[in-house]
C-alpha cells in the first residue's frame, strides 16, 4: 500500500566540504540535533526519451535511510512535491506504474541513473522539541546507466525540508543564513535533473536546466521596474502572433492538463475529476470554435473521444453535485415537514449509484481507448492540422470566432425566452447554457490575442452560464426527486417531503427564468462586443 507525503524543500549548491552552518537561534530554532550519517543508494527510472523528467517527475528505487522503498515524486507547486512511497521490492509496484501511465504509455521504464549519497542529517527543533525542518548535507556520486554505463560525477548539496504542517516562511528565514555562508539555490530542479545534465543523459526537458535563482531575481526586478514595458511587450507579441499560435497554445495547455491530472484522479485528490473533465470540455470546445484554424477532419474524431471521456468522468461527479444540492435543500425544510426517513432514503439512493463507479473510472483510465486518445492528442500537438486561416493575424481570426459563437448564443437565448414554460423551455435553456459555456471558453482562449476585453467578456459569460446552469440543475434535481418519491411510495413511506422539495425546485427554476431577460440584456450589450475589437 502506497503512502503520500507532501514534501516542501529547497536545495542549495554547497562548498565541497559540505559543512552545515550553525542555525540555533534562527527563526525559532532552539536546538540543532545531530541525527548521524546515512548512505542512500537510489536508482532512477524513466523512459529512454525521459518522459517523466520532461514533466519534473522522478521515480526511484532507494535503499538506506528510514524510508527505503520506491518513491514517485509529482510536482505540487513552488518548492513542493507529492511523494508517493511504496515498500521496497525488486520490481516497480503496480500502483506506482499506474500513476505514470498517462506519461509513459507503452514505453518501457529503464534505469537511467544511479545516485549514491552520504547524507549528514540535522533536525531543527523548537523550544518544545517539535521538529521544524530537516537540514541535510549530501555528498552525491552519480553514474549514468543508460544507454551505457558512464563515468561517475560528484557534487555536494544541502537540503532543507519543512516538517509536515510547517510554515513555509521558515524556509525564507533559513535561506538568508545559508546563502550568507556561500551557498546558493540549486540551478537544477532535483538531484536527478543535475545528474542527467552532468552525465550527458539529459534531453531538452523543461526540468533539466531551469533558470538560476540569481537570474530569476534579476528578471523579477526588471519586470517590477518596467511594468509598462512588459505590458507593451505582451501587446506587441500578441500583435505578431498568428491565429495558429494562439489556438495551439490553448490546445496544448488543455492537453497537458488532461495528462497531468491523471495521477491526481487515480489518487482521488479533491476536485481532480472535475478539473480533468473541464480540460476535456475546453479542448473539445476549442476544436469547434476554432474550426477555421484546425481541420475538423482531424479534430472531430478526437472531439468525439473527448466527449466520451468527459461523460465517464462525469458519472460520479454529477451524482456528487446532485446529492449535495438535494441535501442542502432538505436542510432548509423544517423538521415538522420532514415526513418519513427522507435523509436515509436520499443516502441509500446516492450510495447505490456510487457503488463501483470509482473502479469503473480507474478501468477507463487504464483502458486501451483512453491510451489511444492520449496518443491522438500527442500526435495533434506534434503535427497540428492547421488550415490556411492559422497563418493569418491572430486578432482578426480569433475575434471572428468569438463573435460567431456569440451570435449563435443570442439565437438560442431568444429561443429559450420565447419557448412556452415546461419541457420545451427546459430544453431550450439547457441548449443556451451549453452554448454560453462554449462562448466563455472561446473568450478564455482569446485572452492572449484580445487582452482584458476578452477576460471581461468571458466573465460575463460565466455569470450567464451560472444562471442557466442553476436552472438545468433544478431540472435534473426534479427528475431525481420524482424518482425518490416513487421509491419511497413503493416502500410504504411518505413521499410528501420529496413532493415539497420538487415544488421548491420548480419555483427556483421559474425564478431563474424571470431573471434571464434582464441578465441577457446586460450581457449582450453591443458595447461589450465592440470592446473586443481592436
């Protein structure tokens, strides 16, 4: 069984003697406790073309120390990575193999580099003896294993790892003392990144050679001193960009999100399923909105597969959202109007629908159809099916696409407003909601070409989408409430409360219908469209 640990640390290039500075009295450190020296022997695995390293991911088998075993590290923000640990074994545990499948696909994992570290460890503790951070000095020897054994290289580095639940501000306070003693932030994102670079194994990856901190600091200072110049530079870059540049940048961002969220979905990270589903929807929407840029003969089949994946991701998510809505509405009902085991009936209904849903989703991610979709997204990104309009200036093509979608939305909203109350209006409002989401996504993609007006336009579409979405959620909730009422009646229970909730949802939907004309009048003002035009 694998365990997940959030690791927040900083690495420093150190003098060869590896001497650790005295930090007692710094930032609440009451004592520095010597924990001795350990020998850590780690073999890092990746594909030959280093697909994991390209995304800042490391996979190693390590002996020695208190946490010997298999370790998979996934980026989790500045200075942070999630480390998934599995017990030591001769072969890669299946649960870790699954977490890298979206990157690795059918490629073999091979041992790339062996790192042996002599680690001197110190614990920084507060006045009560609680651990604040672990300070270590590593004398590292790295040797290339693939494609053929190489000569060893060595270096010394210092790590400061925050204790679980610790304050990241401690790292800032300690840094000034470390850099004041001749150390500097490591130019490499990890030991593996440095080893790959220094042993001649490194490909051109995002993680192998990040900017050094002093370069980053100088750039940040320059940016602060010249915000106006920076904005002008962005405008100039946008003006020089083609429609293909803008659309492909957005498309590749969504593809990266789908791939990178795969491990989070498998680990059941909160909101990960929703975020992956949104990425699939954004990508599919971009294919449709910007069909003059990307050839639909290629994107339509991929779009169909994205629709399938979004549907699979939505099975559990939609029921979660619906259950939360019904529970919230039930909580608003006075106790004297809750007749029968209403809460228990709702809980049984929700749990019955969830049985096996997570296992089904993992099966989808492991399936050949999903892997084929990822392969098709790789191919599209590497060799995009650009149409002639892709070479035209971004502003004119992107603007035309957003306004075209907006015109279609206007027709659907008009149809919804004209439809008679009941089923016809429900369907019309739902169609308008889907189109509003598409316009919003198109405007989001247009931000780098059209600037702040596109951001504002997307914001207004979000407001419209939320109103129309609440109406649709009410429609779905009423269908569920009717189903619950039938089940309760069949079991000899009172269906009164479910009927009451049905009526309240009906009233809520009617209120949204009354609000729609005024909101649409504001959202669709011609001046908002005019602001998009350069």
